[in-house]
C-alpha cells in the first residue's frame, strides 16, 4: 500500500471513530465519561482535519505537476 493509501485509510478510520462517537455521546449520562469521549472526538477531529489537508495538498500538487510542492 502506498503512503497516500495509508493516509486515506487513516483518514477513513478517524471519520469512522467520529461517526461512532455521536451514538456513544448520546447514550452517556454525563460526567467524566462524557469528558473522555469529548477528548477522543477532539483528537480524531484534529487528526482527520490534518490528514484531509495533507491529502488535498498532495492531490493539488499532483494535478499542478510543476514540481513546486
């Protein structure tokens, strides 16, 4: 698997985790469990945003083909 494929797979994993957090957060009564879930959401949201930005940049550079990236 290429580096790009690895990055896409990692992004998809982050998105699946974030998708599952909605149901878990809705089911939690509150307190420390909610805090822990929110921390998990924050980590995966940042990771997903960084990976999406990297993938987008790589795709734009590949299309530009000017070697400046």
